[in-house]
C-alpha cells in the first residue's frame, strides 16, 4: 500500500492517463501540474476548469509552461488559482529561455513575473535556464519555488539547480522538490533510491531541512530510478533516510510536512 504520509509538489496526472481520486487517497496533498505541451489554450482551460470542479481538498493546481500567458489571458489564469506557474518548458517561448537554450527573460516574461507575484502565485523555476533565472531575480518576483529538480552539486544536468539558485529560492521562503528522474539524479542514468537520498541529504546539509520536499514528476517521466515506480515504493527511501540518522519527524518533514505547511497558505 502507498505510504499516505507522502506529499508531492509535482505530479503530471492531469495530462496523463490517471485518476485524481486515486491520487487524493495516495497522498497527504499533491500539486497536479497542467503541462502545456502542444495543447491549445482552449484545451488547457477545459482541463483546469474540470480539475477545479472535481478536485479533492488535498489536491492543488500547478501550471507547467505558461507560454500562453498574455495580458488578455492573465485574469483567467489567475482565476484557475494555481499554486505555482513555470514560465517555460525546456525550450524558449515568448516569456523566457528554457534550460536547453540560452534565451532571456522577455518583456512579456517580466510582465508575467510581476503579475504572478501580485496574485500570490509562485514562480516555478523548473526548466528556466540560468540567465532567465537571474533575470527573474531582478523583477518583483515574490516567492520562488522549484517544483521538481535535483542538484548540480551531485549530478551535472541543465535541469538541476546550482547551489546559488537553491539559496535564492530558500532565502525567499520557497521550497525545492526533489524529482525522481533518473537522468537528474545520476549522470549515467542508472539511479536508485540511494541517489534520491544523496540529493535530499545534500539539500538538507546545505540549505536546511525546512526547504526540501518531494517533487516526484510521476506521470511526467518514464525515466524513473530503479525500484521506484510509484508512491508505494517510497518506504525504501524513508528507510534509507532513517538508516542515515534522520529521525522519524525529520523524514516526515521532507516527505509531507514541509509541503503541507507551504500549501496551507493557499486558498
């Protein structure tokens, strides 16, 4: 059975073949990411409205790649009530540069950052390149998060955070979700629960236990670590943390309590 003490900062169930009712039972709380992909704004609107109509109290909306953001769509996006919004995916769009290119934060992107900050919607720095990330810092950006990532100090990857980026997120009261993506966890891709532990422990030692949570990217990647295919497999990660000397209460903070406290401020 799944460990129901798990909270998840990023699950792509809304654009995958999964049921939110099951996710509500499997987690304490979960942010369900609405990934743009090749979907039209009308399609995204339909998914967002259906989610907000059908969701359970412990499920929240996140937006992944808001390249469709304009002054005309801004108020409607606000009404969807997302916890966070990421400006890009891997490539550049009208707002900013993604992690796989060298694009900059555009004037439209700066407007989006300011608007989201005014609305209390977190900027999700997942997928931003370093240049765009630094430019976001110069805006009135409000609270920053990275919903699903790993650490460059352990594994070099364009999607992973440098220490200075993680520190900027933490210093602004944000949260970092450690992803279960094998390519982010280990450079040769042969990752396991041990590598997830290494990234979590690195973050805790560098930035404090209150800044870390789980951002699985379940339903968004098939490139999962060996032995981790869903929430039911996470007790082995809990056991690894306990073996390393983490207390039960500390593991609970990482697995659920940090994210639950963060989301408690979101209506």
